[in-house]
C-alpha cells in the first residue's frame, strides 16, 4: 500500500535556528528543504552549504525541493551530500530523465516537480524514471498561500497513471496543505504532504504532524 508521509517545510520556521526547529518535528517522515535561487522563483533561501550542515546535524531524512534554474548542473551535489530525496522542476531541467538517473545513481530518490500550469501528460510515459512526482498546489516561492483547487485533477491523473503502471511512485503535494485541505489532496491521490505554515505556526509541531497524518488517513 501507498504510505502516508508528512514532510514539514522549514521555510516559515526560524531560519536562524534551524537545528532547534528541526528538533521540533521528530515525528515527521522527512524534513522538506526549500532551496530558492531568486531566478526560478522570486525569493531566495539557502543552498548546498546550509543543506550539508542540516544533513550532518539531523536524523530526519531530507526531502530537498530545488526551486532553481539549471538543476541539471546543481541537483546531483545534493544527492551526493546525502539528501534522501531530491526534487527538481520540470520547467527548469533540460534533460529530466538523464538527471533523474544521475540522482538515483548517487543514491537519492529522484523526483520531478510541476508548477500549477505545467501538465503531467508529457511525463506519463516516463514515470518509471522517477520515484516521486511533486504536484505543486501553489505557485512556488512563498509559504502561507492557499491551495489552488485547479491542481486537483492533475493529482488524480498522476495517481491513475501510477496505479495503471503498478509502480510504487509517490505523489507529493506542496502548498496550502493544512487540516482543512489535506483530506482533499489525499482523496485525489497524493500520499506525501508538505506542510510549512500549518506545522510551524502550531504551538506543538509534532502534535500538528500527528493531526495532519490522521486527517489524511481518515
Ligand atoms: C513554496 C514551498 C513550500 C512552502 C509551503 O514554494 O515550496 O514548501 O514552504 O508552505 P505552506 O505549507 O505554508 O503553503
Ligand atoms: Zn517546497
């Protein structure tokens, strides 16, 4: 069966205190790290040196989301650094299949992300090359936005194609995921849920992770 996985994003956590902030989400399956370069998205966060330090100081597996131009050039270094999963954007990669194979060869799960306006159709014949498809449920760049319901049919089409293939490929959703929206995303076929503001605005992030998990499973 498809596992239900919660991957809190530290984007809206205290970025000056990441060690403690990641220490507050020990019940998470992954920690979601949003790398932004101010080119692919109009915002900038952190890059490889910071991710390397996070990997060295936490036991929670890292789910790296690269919102950057030229991922073909940069993504393999994150796999080499020990990220459990590396997601790059379809819109930014010149050779997604070659890149996915390179990520896998370096021991990471290979994942491809689709902005809200990017169709999944062009990737359906290539699903076997990926361990996960990230269907963005907001325009990437910022936390705290509302889920765009127009992305739900794409989640459904992606899950249907994976089921037809009979593969264990995960479908991740990212953006606007909360107790109010997670069941809808799960019903559409998502199984890995990124939640930034929902987890880090809670008094008890671990309890919120539990609540999200329960709501997704219900
Ligand atoms: C947005 C990032 C997300 C962000 C989600 O571009 O990719 O991971 O942190 O934040 P919320 O859960 O607040 O929508
Ligand atoms: Zn993200």
